[in-house]
C-alpha cells in the first residue's frame, strides 16, 4: 500500500527491514492463528486489527497527531491510561515480543537482559516500530532493574518520562506512588496543553473501566467447559487492548462475549470437553510473542487464562467511579493501581492467592509458569507460586524461555509430558 509506505517513510522506518518484518509476522500469524478450527466470528475484527497493526492504526495515530493530540507510549500497566485519556492524548503499549535489532540493542544493554527489554530497544534502534516513532512522550517506570536501567539508555533516543514506582505496598509507598501519579499528570498537562478537570478524568476512568469490564467478562466466560475460545485468541485480544482505540475495542470484545455466551449455551467449544485445561502465569507476553501458547495448544491442551499483565493482572481491578472531586479521583486511581500484584514488589503474597483462586475459578487442571530468561522477579516467584499451587493440589510446570524458536521442540516434549500428567 503506497500511502502506508509514505507514512512509514515519514516516520523514518527502515523500509526494507520493515517489509521483511511484516512478511515474517504475516506468515507467523497465518501458521499460529489462521490454522485454528472453530474460531469465533468476532475474531475477524482482531484478525483485521492485527493485519493493519502497522497500517490503519498507525494512520489513526498520525491523524490524531494532525489534530494536535499527543501519543503516549508505555511499557507497564502501572502507568494510568485514565490520565492520558483525560489529557485528550492516545495511550499505546510499546512492549515488544519479537527478536529484532538484537545486535544493536546489546550495545545499549547487557547481553543477559530479558528479551522484552532487548526487543523494545532493538525495535527502536533498527527503526522498525511505527508506534515508538509516533510517540510524543514515552513513559518508563522503576520496576525491575532491567527496565529501570534500560530507560536511562533509551532516554538518549526518545523523550522519556520515568515514574518512580515503590517496591512495597506500605503507606509511605502509596504516598510516593500518589506523588508520581500527580507528577505524571502535570507532565501530561504541559505536553498536551490540556488541563485535566474532574469531568475529563471521570470520562477517562469510565472508558478504561469499561475496557476492563469487557475483558473481565471474557475472562469469566472461559470458566466454561468445553473452552469457548482458544488461549491464543484470548491472548491476542489482551495484546490488542494495548494499542487499539479503547471504545471501539470494548464494543468488539463485548460483541465477541455475546457470541461466546451463545456458544456456551449450546454446549459448544473450540476443543473437546476432556481437553487438559491450563492456566498460564508469569511475565507479560507482548505481540507477537505467541510461541509458548502455540506450543501448549498444539500439545493437547487449551489455555483458559493468563495470570499476567497482558491478561488479568491488568484487568482484575477497577477504579472506583463514585469519586467526584479531582483529589478523590486521584486517590481512587492510586488505590486501584496499588493493588497490582507485580513480582517487582516485596512481599507479593497477593499474587500467590490470585494464582490459586484463578486456577480454581477457571477449573484449570494445571498451571504453566512462564518467566523470560534473565527475569529475576518472575524467576523468584516461580518457586513461590509452585509451592502455593502444590499446597492447593494443583500441578505446575515452570518454563523459562526467550523469543527464539530454538527451544520449540524441547518445550513441546516437556509440555506434552505435563499434559499427560495433569
Ligand atoms: S506491572 S510485570 S508490566 S513491571 S520480563 S522487563 S519484569 S526482567 S515486565 Fe512488568 Fe509492569 Fe510488573 Fe507488569 Fe523486567 Fe522481567 Fe523483563 Fe519484565
């Protein structure tokens, strides 16, 4: 498409490398997604969004920019989208799920850095990501050491704002987070020239809550047996939630949920009733990181939930909508975000309770814990999650991997053995 090419050139992408990336992505998507049987009709919207991920949606961002709106890029679910929307800006997730520009990335960050970090840096340095190139401000956060140090290097290439995140859930930690939410708010206001009023913030809260409600609905419907949707499709929906227009996305997910309800009523599913049901838990899986879900679902299992930031960790809690002053709304936002059970926090026992109750609610036969190689926080918690699940009588398999395809056969062997056992 010539118009897109012109847009990518304006964004200064490396056109040849970008063409190559789109070709690989298209093939990968075809193999992993289009080969599935019995998909919901509503997934056509997601297929469309994904086929236009570097096209139409990026064009929409350029149109928004032409109207004077700003684009805010993020890497973590701790950055409140409610405030971005209240400042009439667009919020997009920039986490990346494919190996790209690794050699260049390794000049900015050490080799033993997790694939997610290397990937967003690699995409930037190799000029492959139209989202990063569209951003007016990129927001980082002091979560894991890998990200926090990577942002120092990344700031040489983009306009960065880093939120200082606490490491505990104490009262003083809450105060710190509250002050950082306010600092983010001021930063947004000066970037956009928009003053965030209670009215605007209430609208932002409502839009993001509605998106979360739709995703909660989807998540709850997956308790049905036979599973009404594949884990791959559900993961894709969660991935797309980070960059699609939130209102349009919410409508599409609700329409998909209507279809799922009808399917459940007919007793139908994507797999037979006896299929092993697995919960996936751990590090976030950014687009197009579909390797492990694909291996799991081609090993005789179906994934019934994602206990992850690209999953329920981002959708489980809502912001209280009853506040009417700006101050009270900020408090409601702070309270909601301080409930996120990220492994960067210490202690983080809520996560153990959440994994166990999620496995029970979704009637999972077992849990696959996924850590990215070199991710300390989730590797540590893999051990804790394992013992919490063992106590509850739920088997767990711990997987550590990255974005390369080299271990696919080995993963398949381990997962098939686990599926046999559960
Ligand atoms: S709230 S999980 S999105 S920090 S995989 S980069 S932790 S070394 S992503 Fe996260 Fe926010 Fe927490 Fe969620 Fe570091 Fe681990 Fe890499 Fe990670």
